[in-house]
C-alpha cells in the first residue's frame, strides 16, 4: 500500500511538473510575440518620425524660400 501511495504521489508530481512546464512554454511564447510586436512598432515609429522630420524640414525650407523671394 505504501508503495502504491508513493507511486501515486510521484505520478501526481510529474503531472503537475509537466503542466507547469507547458504553462511556462505558453507564457514564453506570448512574451516572445510581444517582444517581436514591440520591435515592429518601434521600427514603424522610427519610419514615421523620419517621414515627419522630412516633411517638417521641407516645410521649413519652403517657408525660408518664400521669405527670400519676398525680399528680392
């Protein structure tokens, strides 16, 4: 009887360990997906920032150009 109880406890422990391992793997997968998503967001924000800088730079250049024309 004590051997059966021991084996049962060991079996339950292993089942719990496998469940924990599977849960950890799922969580690691979610974390990896979030990291990839954040990297993509960062790249997109950098591209948008560069576009805005170019647009603002072009806008400033046009404003300066118009001012120069008015003085001439």
